[in-house]
C-alpha cells in the first residue's frame, strides 16, 4: 500500500513532467495569420524563381561568328540574368493574387 506522502510526491512529479513535455511540443495552429501566409507565399516565390533560373541556366547559348571586315572571331554568350529581389517579389505578388482571386472555371 502506498503512503499518502509517496502518492502526493508521485502526482506532483507527474504534473511537472507533463508540464515540461507540454512546453516542448510545438504549438499547432490550423489557421495561419496574414504574416504566416505571406511568408509562405514569399518562400514559394523564392523557390520558384530559383528553379526557373536554374532551368534557364541549363539552356544558355554561345555563338561564334567571324567579323567580315576584320576576320576576327567574335563570341557571343547569352546567359539568363540572375533574378533579384524585385523578380522574387513580382512572382510572390502573382502567387498572392492567385490566392486572393483564384481562376474560376
């Protein structure tokens, strides 16, 4: 048979463990606020812009022609521009506009 003191200590310890475990668990939120949605859309736009650039990078082109006047070989390299913040924000705006106004069939 457990003593009353042992039972009280056991229950107190169990409550402390439960409280500690509860604090370490992530907070689950089913509804995202506006900042979380915009951050997620911005992350998607950044990833899409990086993907699009990497696909264009694989298709860069080098051409060589001989200048008819000088006879020199002139090389031309066409490479995609590296996207900056403006491109990412434009893509994010397109994604966000789609969320607000989905395409209707």
